[in-house]
C-alpha cells in the first residue's frame, strides 16, 4: 500500500510492480459518440457478462440505465433543447416554412456517452476491500479476483462513481477489467476495438491525456464552448482517472459525480475520531461508576 | 471508423473521424452559443434522476443489526469490568454474558450478509490498514475470544484468574468494537455517512453506552444498577447532543432524516432512548420491573438509532442530489478540499 491521496505518477510501481508496462487507460471522447452501443455489446460478448434485464425505460435510447455488475460499458443518451456549439440544424428552407414549428424546435442536441469504470489512481473500491480481492495490475488498472472476493459488498458504496456492484445470484462483485486478458496480450480492449468512431480510445495514459488536451482545444476553437475534460486531472479527488472523458455538459447531466474523491483520503482523521470516541466510551462508563457509587447501587 | 468510400476516382466523402466537430454538417450560426442562461439553476442536473453512487447492498437487518450488537457488546464488556472491580457480580455477569451473546450474534449476521459466506475467512488472510473492514475483522478477532472467555469463566467459576484477565482484555478492546463500525460506514461515498464521519463515532459510542446501561438494568437487581442507570443517562444525553450536531454538519443531506423510514426510526429511537433513560433515572432504583422495562426501551432505542443511520445512508445514496450537492459545496458534508 502506497499513498492514499494526491498526485501519483507511478501507480503500478506504488502497488509493488517492478518493470511494469506504462499505465494504460481509456479516453472516451463523447463528442464523436453516435450511440451505437457497439461497446456495450462487444464488452458483454468478450467478457461473457450475463444479461442485465430487458426493460424499456423511456430514457431516450438508454435501456441499460447505468453501470453495474452486469453492465461494464453503459451508453447514456441525453436529449436537450440546446444547440450544439454554433450549429444550425439547417431546417430553414427559403420562402416556405416547411416545418412550421421547426423554428422553435430547431435547437436540439442529443448527447451520447459511453461510461465505464474509471480505474482510479486512488481507487476507493481497492482501498476498502478487506480480502485483497481487488488489486492493481501492472497496467495500473483495478481488477477483481473472483476467486478471492467473498461478497462483503464494501467496495459497492465505496466507489465514488457507482461502478462496481454485486451480482445477486452469484454473491460476488463484478466490474470492468479493462480487458485484462486482452491487454496482457497486446490487444486493445473489446469496447475500444468495436467503437466505430474512435469515441473510445485505448492507449498509454500519458499519450491519451495529451491527445485529449488537443482535442478539447480543437473543439473550443470550433465554437463548442461546453466541451470539457473529466477525470483527466492527476490532482483531483481520486488522483485522476485511468479512464477519463471529454464531455459536452456538466458531469451530473451524464450521471457522473461533479467532484468525486476517494474517502480513504479522510481515513486518518476518521480513525482519530473513532479512537477518541472509544476513549470517550470508556471515560463515560467510568464516570457512570463514579456517579453510580453515589446514587447507590452497591450491595 | 471512417465511412469514406473508395472509388476508382479516389477517395470520396472523407469524414473527419475522431477529429469531427459536433454539428459541423449543419450550418454555422454566428454569434456563438445562444443559450447560456445567466439565471442560476436552483436544482442540480441529473441523469434521469438516477443515483450517482450505488446504494449499499447490505441488508438492514444484518448490517444495522451488526452495528447495534457490536456496540452493545463492546460497551457491555466495559460495564462488566467496572462492575467486577466495584463488586457488583450480577451486573458484571450481565455485561459478560450480554457481551458474548451480542458479539456472537453480530458476527453471525456479518457472515450471513456476505455474498459468499463460506469465504469469510478470506478477511483474515490480509491485514489492510486502508480497509476499516479488514481492521474490524482483526478487532473482532482480538475481542471475541476474550469476551467468550470472560463469560464462560464467570458462569462456570473456573479459572478465575484467566477470567479476570479476559474481562480486562475485553474491556480494553470492546470500545474499539463499538466505535470502529462508525469508521467502517463513514469510509464510503454515501453522503449521509461520510458527511458525518466526525460525529458518527460519538453517536455510536453514546448509543452503545445507553444500550449497555439498558442491558444492566434489564438483567441485574436494582441494588447493583446505579452505574447502569448513570450510563443510560449519560449515553442518552451524548446521543441526543451528537445527533443534533450531526444534522447540522450534514447540511442539505440532513433532509434524509426528515422523511420516510429514517425519520420514523430516529423519532422512535429518541422516544425510546430518552424515555428509557428518564424512567431509569427516576424510578429504576426502586422498582425492578420498571427498571427492566426502561432497560428494554434503551436497548430498542439503541437499535433504532443504528437502523435510522443505516436507512438515512441508503436514502442519501439513492438520490443523486445529495451526492452532487455535497460535492458542489452546497450540501454540507465537507466538499472537495477538506483534507485532514
Ligand atoms: S471507478 Fe469505482 S470501481 Fe472503478 S476503480 Fe474507481 S473506485 Fe474502483
Ligand atoms: S465485495 Fe469482494 S471485491 Fe468488494 S470489498 Fe468485498 S471482498 Fe473486496
């Protein structure tokens, strides 16, 4: 166990790996996502993730609803009455007002974003796991060892992104492995491989961060003022994500926490409070005996 | 990825692929983004109102029950040691037997709640300071056997020396059993728990003290329960004060205590705890039956307190607004920059 908070350059090294490959990750550029869900399907196929419910939600084209034990990639769909950058939807026709209402209904944008486990630099799930089932791989990713997990469920509410979850009939927890098997073999993860627009990009994290910085600048130049990176900052509450994003709106619009942090950061303070409380308990009961002698009760 | 067509005349319809600008196929509107509302939104956005973090998968009976019984066990062991030192054998026995029963039951609940109960021993294969559950397993491992020895030697009368040592050891480790559970639940992203990490250990300590007092009142003759009555009053007062403080610290997240199950449970908890403590203080000395009833009320009140905290955590996880508000600095719960 190394550092529990703050910037950390060599995550795998900090976890005890020597001569390890560079930290690998995802850059998910939601601005080019077309919502085809190829990533969801590829992930399920490759990782043999069971069916996650066939429900109709009414949430735009999203019937998967969110990440979970049986959903390791989740495509969010958000319909907004807002223009995209400086876009004009091109629904005005000379002379004739073909789509009578089109004028006022023109401003529509449809955001799509493929969510995934963030493979945090300081991963709360890993920190709190009492069995050592969750571990840091040589690629700097966070993976569950299913033969160790005893289904205590601690990692589930610990994750600040609501990623990892328990499979009920199985008892253990499951989440994205960043295709540990594939990347160990030099292949890219199934979702990135399947993504037809390169919205999901896989590679060494340093490279991805550079590319992302360029991309967001390019979008700003193109007038897409809302474009922003999410999870790219090694200085944020989780020390930066191994899987980070380019978003076109506030994180919470996509169901992401705006300023997540690893609660282990506060653990020293928590233990101090716990210890003082324990002493208070002893002191309180000692006082009760002191008082108890006076108010009677000795045989 | 690129849907360009390759024809005999060369490449056609080349698209920009990952360099595409959203909306560039449409025309350009001059003057920039029109819709940038300057009016601050009163509410935060969310993804169809879905929770951001996952609700704990723990069952209320198992884990809230564990929080209660762990507290009862830990505080009872301290009571038992005090009673032994001050010559109150019945009160001591109540604490020892109560401690063993409570820790036995609570360990059972804990194991029952695992998705793979047969693998519970995996917790004892690592020692991991960043995991309060790992540390808790070791605290339990240090406390449990001592609590057992203390109770068995007391009841059988065998090995009195060992019994005294075990009683002392259980009293030393018991308080950790009672308060570490607060650290356990605070070290999660659950707004009502993590946001109250400074108060929860004291709330639990107060609640455990009241419960141990209640157990003494229930099981020991009135002649020996002076300290139990005092503990009940002290514990209840602590619980009330810390509870109020916790709600202030939680800011907006404290809303979860004002409706639904958490509200009902914490109201019942308060009535039982205050009622039990007051009754014990006023009449617990003279009437055995009244003392026993107040003891029961205190025990039930302590249990309700833990269930209220548990349910409040669930409710705060289920509504994304609490996660966002706390992180946007509008919900109490100590946002972003609070590094100890
Ligand atoms: S996003 Fe959650 S599950 Fe993924 S590494 Fe971070 S804490 Fe763990
Ligand atoms: S459920 Fe499994 S992976 Fe999660 S904390 Fe418990 S043992 Fe670790």
